[in-house]
């Protein structure tokens, strides 16, 4: 009896020592990252889950360089005043669409009244000179008649003709002076020359007494650095107008790739706002010097922006095609899912089983996503309906908790 009791106690003790390893097995599997989703074939068909074998495709060799979106300086205009003065009215705000010749602001300046005074003086002087020319012409004609009647000498006629030529020259010079002062007002200051005299000290100055600041081209008003009442100098930039339909991307390329670059090479620009869309562009110019700190060269890429989605000062990645090709694995973009901050694929392991496989992704090309690691050629993955498998995974995770 004692022998039987001892054997039973030994058996119980042995069983108790074997239980802990069995309890720890699921924890070890979870630590190894082995996760699967089960979904019956009928449920797969109903949910539209389809699978496809992964294959290799060729992609163009490309260089990736970080950069930023910038204004196209060839299509950017910094607008200032033509003379010193005081801003009376500002008519636009940043972000406004501006037409060529549109008035951005109006300013008062002493040069307006001085210019009109010079113009009126020139007009009055011209009238006097024209009257003198008319008089000299009558004198010359009278001397000619008297000479024909033998009542005047040739010398008197020649003197009258000289006086007439002098009067004609003075009148012509007077006309030039009138045109000069008029063009100064109309073309340089862009205000009318012939206006009736009035009291300019009223509560509201007329537009014809204010110098307009006009936009030289159509575009978008980027900045406005002036307000009504400000006194400005001709050297100040009051407005910046830019045509945003074509921008520059300034990329920094490592020195080792400089020999592979040339103007005209195609480039695709990616920004965080549209990560799956590459904006086409072309290299316009390579920098003339390297940055002494980063050992990179600035590459300027002409980037069309007709739909206006790109904004100046966006961070960007320039993908520069180098001309060759490399093999790579691609899957449809809808095949990848985000699980716990990781990009995963559902790799088929049986008729109703899928492995949740973390992968690393690369570039996007024609609606397909490059897989740079975590997947092998020939493996079968869910390419449509992967979100259903993700839902199954989340349900299973909640059930375990």
C-alpha cells in the first residue's frame, strides 16, 4: 500500500512539472511573430477576396533626392513703386488672383503735381513759340512781297527767313518738351496729363491724382508688405506676384551621382500631401557648386502645376530616372494594409489560411506598390479584399484579449 501511494505522489509531481511549458507555448509563438487569419473559402468568395502569385517586373533605375517646392523665379514679379510716396489705398490681399495690368494699390506723391505743373508750363511755352512762328512767317512773307516790289532788299528777306527758321526750331523743341512731360505723366506715372485743375485737399483724393501700382503680369498675389498710410521708397518690394502654374523643385543630390545627371532628364516629384501621386518634371539646371557641409549639389527641376495642388515650400522627394532598369517585386496598392503601425500582406498558406506578413514598401508605379523586403517571388498574396482579412485579424485579436 505504501509503495502504491508513493507511485501516485510521484506521478502527480511529474504532471505538475510538465504543465508550465505547455502554458508558455502560446506566448513563445506570439513572440516569434507567427500570426494567421482563417477564412473559409465560401466566405472568401462572398467577400471578394482574390489572390495572385507575386512576380518580378522591371522598374526604371532612379535616384531619390530630398528637396522643396519653390516659386519659379522666371515667372515671379516683385512689384514696387516708381517713386517715393504715401500709399493711400491697397486693393488686393494675399492669395488673390491677379490679372496683367491690374491695380494693386494707389499712392500720393509730390511728383504728380510737379509733373503736371511742368506739363502745363510746357504747353503754355509751346503756344507762345507757335505764335512767334506764325508771326515770323508773316514777316517773311511781307519781306518777300516787298522785294518783289523793289521796296526791300535781299538782306532783309534773308534775315526774315532766318528768324522764321529759328522760330520753327524753337516751336519744334517746345513740342518735344510737351511730349516729354506728357509721357512722364501718362507712361511713367500712369496718370492722365490733361485734367481740370481742382482742389486736391478734399476728404477723398481722386484716382486721377494718385499713382497706380499695377501688376506687370497675371498670377497669384503671394505677399503684400504694405498698408494704407505707409510711406514707401522706389527700392522697396511692395507685392510679389507669381504664376503658380509652373514651379521649381530644388533637390539636393549627393556628389557621387553628379556625373549621371544632365539637363532634360525626366523627374517625378512626390510630396507628403499626395504620397501616391508623382508629379512629372524635368531637370532644368544643375548647380555650379557643392554645399561644403552636405557635399550635395542643387538640382533645379521644372515642375508643371496646372491643377494647383503643389504649394511653394512643400517638402518634396525628387525621383530622377537614370535610364536603366532593375528587377523588383510589386503588388497592387490595395493588397497592403496597416496593422499596428506596420505594413502587412496576407500571404496564402492554405485554402482557408493566410499568414500576416510584415513587409517593407518602396516606390509606387502605375497603381502598384513595390515590396522591398518580406516577400519572395512565387508566393501567393491576397490582392483584393485584404481589408476583409484585416477585419478578421482584428476580431481574432480582440477575442484573445
